């Protein structure tokens, strides 16, 4: 495979491990844990893996000798920068336990595990992928691992390959399934450990012990570079309003982080829209007022950041989507057959929701009824919220013009940044973090535990000072309605309106709205001074204490 100059230089990068993982370690147990909510139900559903203690690795004076172990690895869900480093860290970790340990990768996500499609990951293969973006080493997929039949089918191949531990690299849904699998294998004494790793560019798989999911840092840096470039362009030509939708299926962490990095005129935060019980029209009016205020001082241009999941957070839309989710889950076959789908929905759902549904533009209404992903989520990346908002703002400004409240022109351009950042070469932060997560997963395997997520924290300090350990996945769970039924799932971490990152943004936004305060972060730097190359995301810095 021909390589670019950067690829060659990057291959030589040696991720920095937390110092504690550089020698022999022992797992120190903390207190038993509880799930974040619905303790009684979760405890009943996970009798073998509920309540386990947190683990922290500490240096062991005497070298620990492990025996050779075969491990399987699955990449699950959307791509996130650094996945290859999790796998290379895992590989190096199990080889350090014993040189004869072997790593098998299941192909194209959980589907490869069920269908017995796999490859052995040898040193030559691993070396090709160190510090690179993408999940192409073994591919990823969104097959949901949920049935006993799938678990048993997977166990057949684990037995055949003598695999004693399975590492699932995924987001909240995939790690939920990892926990269910861990519970099942423990219950039937299958002799297979299951360990999760926190992946998602969305940044919504985090809590006190998982400070961030991997990929968020790199993806937001890529988007912020391009937003900065757009801002410089619009500040040069002074004639367009750019409506920029940013990935992040539910939470607005990506939009918020990009706003902190680039200081746009407007950034909508879905969680705030929900908390303030805003309607779509309220959001439109807010944007139109800013456009008009800037126009009044002669600035007919600007940037608006829109989180991909916005539509689901507008309370009225949320109710509609919840009813559509249940309705479509129970009437999928009939819905597939009918010709006039829009009318069919209007005729069958509650009057209140039918009215809202009927008022939506044709395209958005159709997008809301498209197939859910295997986890039951609306595929929000397919909904063109940026255009919907831009067009509604245009209409509102026309009304304001008639009333003499808007002078000037309004020309909107639309962008959606998501896939552009998911496979970027990991930043130094993600390269180090991911390698540590993978290496740490090997240590958890060696400690003999199951149902744990690899946890590396203290992340705003230099990587050598990071703290490593494991947290029981059941600790992050609560009960939620999915596909029309209550299910145990990892609680999503949404943007907290009382959290430091949002408060920082809220304290600045009025100034950024009217003035032109753009920041231009530029491209990710891999080589150079540490303050340019190694800074973690602003979200992490504010959350962990920066002022
Ligand atoms: P994960 O939660 O699996 O990490 O995926 C996140 C994400 O990138 C979302 O931001 C986006 O809405 C979705 O994946 C897109 O999914 P797909 O890759 O299937 O189009």
C-alpha cells in the first residue's frame, strides 16, 4: 500500500502510556457500585455482574507473569478516530502478558462475530495501522447483539478459536450489549470475559470515571478547522450566512465544543431548547433576530452551528418522534405496504401529533419515518435540519422586513460536517488515549474480570500521569423505552446546562452573536510544541477545572 509522507512519519509515533501501565500492575478494588438509576430492575436483570467494584491499577513491585491468551475484538457502530490504536494497544498489551497470546478481529462489526467472519491480527497487520484513522483494519457495523441465539452462535466461534476474552469497542448501545453478553456468558459459565471500550465522536458516553469517549477530540478539531475556514471566508466576502449542521445523534457536545473553539455568531444547543420548552419557531425567531441585529450594523453575514439531534429535542417534536417510534415498531409491515405514507401516519397517530406531523415540510416528514437504525434510533443525520431552519429564517426575515424590523439581504449556504471527521488520523490526544484504553483492556483481561469498561482518566494532565482501571458497565445503566419497550441501557450523557462548558458558552454568546469574534483553530498538528499539538478538547478542560 502506497503511503503519504504524513502516514510514514505518523507510523513512527509512539503513543505515550500512563506510567502505571508501563510495568507490572495489580487491580485494586474500590467500593461496590450501583447503577445510576432504576437499581432494583437493573440488579434483577444482571444478577451476576451487578454491583461489582470499581478497579484501579497500581504498580506491582514483582513482575506478574500471565499465560498466553486468545482475545477477540469487535469494532461496533460509527467510526471514530483512534480505533486502530485501541486495537494496537490491546495487541501490545496481550503480547506483553505472554508472547504467544493471539488477537482475532471479527469483521464488519458484531455481524462478523455472529456469522463467524474473522481474521487473525498479526504484528505485520497491526503495524500497518498504528496511529491511523478509520476502522478499516477489520471494518465496523451496526448489527445489534441482543438475542440468545446470537450469543450462542458467537460462543461457537469463540470456543473454536479458544478465545477467552472479547473486547467490544463501541458507543452506549454497543456497550449496553457488551454488558448483556457479559452477563449471559457469566450466567452459563462460558468462560469468556467481555470488556468494553468507550468509543463515539458524539462524546455522550461519559461519566465521572469515563471522562470522554475516544474520537470526540479529533472529530471536533477537524470540524473546528473547517468552521474556522468558513468563518474567514464569510468575514472576507461578508455576504453569506452559513448554516452548519454538526454530527452528534443526540447530545450537542460536538456543536458546543466547536462553538468554544471557533466562536461563531450562533450555536443552538438542543438540551437548552428542550429545557426552555422552545418550539421550532422560537429557535427560528432567535436566529432571525441575530441576523437582523447584525444587518442593522451592516454585517450581512455570519455562522450558525446546529446540532444534528436538534429536531428530537424540540419538546413537541420529541413527543411526535416517540409516538412514531412506537407506532412504526408495531406496524412496520403495514406501513411498508401503504402508498400514501404521510396520510397513513396522520390517520393513525394521536390528533395532537398528527397536527404537528402534517405541518412539517414533506422532506422532513418523510425523513422522520425512514427506517430506524438497529438500535431503534431515528437516523437524524439524514434529516436536513440546517435547510429547514435556513428556509424558515428566510421566511421570518421577509415578515420582519415588511414590518421594518430587518434591513438588508439574507443569503444562506448549507453544510453538514460529520463523516468528514470520523476517520481522520487521531490527534496526539486520541492516539495516546486510545492506545492506553486498548492496553488497559488487556490488563483488565489479565485481572480476570468481565462486564467492565476500560477506563483511563485524569486526562487533562500529561498522558504519563493518567489513571487506569475499569468500571462495571452496569454502573452506567438505567431503564429507557426502546422499540416500544422498557430496556436496560447505558444512560446517555447530554450537555449539562449547569456544566462548565455550556456556562462558558452562555456567558459569551451575546457578544459573539453581534460582534465578529471568530477564532481560527487551523488543522490538527501532530509535530511541534506541546501547547499546539497535545491540548485536549475545551469541553474536557472546562469540565475538569480550567477557567
Ligand atoms: P456511534 O454512536 O455509533 O459512535 O455513531 C455516531 C454517529 O457518528 C452519529 O454522530 C451519527 O448520527 C451516526 O453515527 C451516523 O450513523 P451512520 O454511520 O450509520 O450513518
